[in-house]
C-alpha cells in the first residue's frame, strides 16, 4: 500500500480498555462503487496516494490500515435524545476504523464510519446508510467548512449495492457507507454512559484520556474535570456561535451528537436558513421547535449541563456550576467573532463589535423574507469596501431601510480583514453559493433518476471556489 511519509498511525482509543468499545466487523456489501473521495483531506493524513482500488479496500471493505486498529471498534455511549435519556444507544451503524496524526500539526484524528453495518447497539436497525443521506452529509460538511465552521470531513462515500426501506423517504432506496475524518468521536454521551452505571473510575480515566490527547495544556490543572469542562464549554460556545453566523440548523442536538473537541458532526435532517428566522427547524419530527435555529445556544448549554452532571461524579459541584455560568459570555464572544469573520472585518473592541453584530441582525430582520441569509453576508463582505457592489447588485432595493442605514453607519470605522480576498472572481458573481433544501433535492433527483453525478460534483466544485475565496477556515 503506497502510503505517503505523512501517514502516521497512532491508535490510542484501545488504551481505554474494553468498557469503552466493542470489536465489530464491517458488513459484507454486495457492491462497492466509489462515489466520493476527499483527496484534500486524505493528504492531511498521508492517504492521498491510494489508488481507487486500494481506497475501496480500506473504505468499502474496511481492510485495516497499516499499523492501525486491527479491528473496528463500536463505541459505547448513552445520550439524551430530545431531552429524554436513552441508555440503549451507542455506535449502532458505525465504528471507529483508524486513528492517525495530522500532517503539520500532529493532532490526533479519527476515521469513523456511518452505515458500515450492524453492531451490538443497532437494536432493530439495519446498520445501513442511505446513499441520499451520504450525499447530503458530503454537501453539508463541504459547505460548513467553506463558512468557517469546525466540522468533520466527509472522507469517503462508497455506494454499497443494497436496497433499503425507510419510512421518511421513497423506498426502496440506494445504500452507501460514509467515512468521516474527525478530531474525536468521544461524545458527551460517552461520559453519560459511565455516570449512568455510577462508574466514576471510568469517568476519571476518560478525563485523563481527553486531556492527554486533546487538551494537553490542562495536564497540570489542579481540578482536571473542571478544567476539561471549561475547555469543552469554550469550544462548544464557539461552535454554536459559528453555526448561528453560518445560518446553519443542525436539527438533532442530542447529547450523543456533541463532541468533546467542539467539532460539528453527524448530519441528519440539517438545513441552512433560507432567510432570518429564529423559529426555523430542520427536522420534520421536531414538532415543538426544541432545536430551532434560535434555540441552538440554549440546546448546547443544556447539553453542557448534562456533561457537567456526569463529571460531578469525579469533581465538586460548585466549581462545575461556576464553569457553566460562563457560557453566556463565551457564546456572546463566539457569535461576535464568527459574525465579524463572516463579514470579513477586523475586530475593533468588544462593545463596538457587539453593537455591529446586533445591527447586522436588525438589518437582516428588516430585509424580511426577500433577503436570503447567505446573500446578505456575500453582499457586505468587507463592510463598506463592498458597499458599491451591494448597492448595485440584485438586492439593492432591500438595503434602503432605516436599519440598513444604521448598519452602514456602524460599518464606517471598520477595516476589512485581508482585503485582497475581495479580488477573487467569486465576488464578481451576482449571487453566492448557498445550500438550500430545494437544491439538495435537485442534486439527489439527478442521481436517483439518471445516476447523473455531474450536478453533485459541480456543486462541490463551486463550494470549493467559495471556500478559497472566503478563506474562513
């Protein structure tokens, strides 16, 4: 296997022992048709030199990578799902396949799967993934990365030749297995599982594992669980701030979908906002709007409280509560920084920056249903440096109200961060790249009806152009 010198295997998870995962085998799929390989992500871990045949052996048949995990591991965890505790979950259709070091940074990364077959936690599920679900996740991760959101990378998508029956889409439908590249697959629910069984000893081991591998700067902290919670809270607050600036609605912010490294992952019924609407929901089954766009900060905070509850088995309660009380300020700072990045502006100071962000939200609200979310940030990228472009563009008529007049006034003292970005050809187009529901459905329809992958590939190419122009990641 021609791995490059950048390939550095480092399987660390097995050191936690048998209480944290179960060895499993991948399903024997009737077909393995390569539909997507992320060579840019592969180059960061030394796997871009694989031939397509070798790629399929590893990410369709799951032949172990050299000197890596000899057997896939289905991770054990519990979780609150729509705030109802579920002790009967875990990796039900995925597993940890490999761990390796990122070239340049040396940080530990995971290769994990979705749709790789049944495990002890599948319950009555088939352990499979629909091809449509895989296509949607590839698109989601590409768009989120372009918009500066820390996210798992869709590393590989292989069609597997099975016909699946699903209640929420036309069936039978095609099947696939997805491989993700993530910083970590350890979830809030991993801690919750051991708290459920009153295993403070295992929570202590998990805290030490997390600090050693993901937060080494906390190694000398006097209260390691508290320090870990503070670090996770900071990253989670930053993440939800970036979701909000990106107009992204995750859809299922359960505790088993929150990572200890503050990285967005596991995309089911996600949506990107068509327009500013705090009540917009992504999941048709979210009947109460629990995970609506505007309630995502509240949902993340609630999940952090559950993590703190698990950590209370190995730490005093008061310092954990003190950490939780810092969430509001951390989220406000994260949202402010994310909005300034989206607008391409250099920060000036906390009070002025917060005022500008509030002004931007007022302007978005004034634009009403005709002003889509992404075009607002596209038109005003660089602040007043783009004013002439915005006021001559297709949405000029929406920018004449009182709130926009005030927003432009607030922009006056701001300088653009890296102004050379505006010279990209991307900004000469009338509209930005978006990823709205109807376009995703059209991309899928071309695949489902005619096995035409050209709209999918073209969309990924345009998102990549946006990523390079925006340079938010």
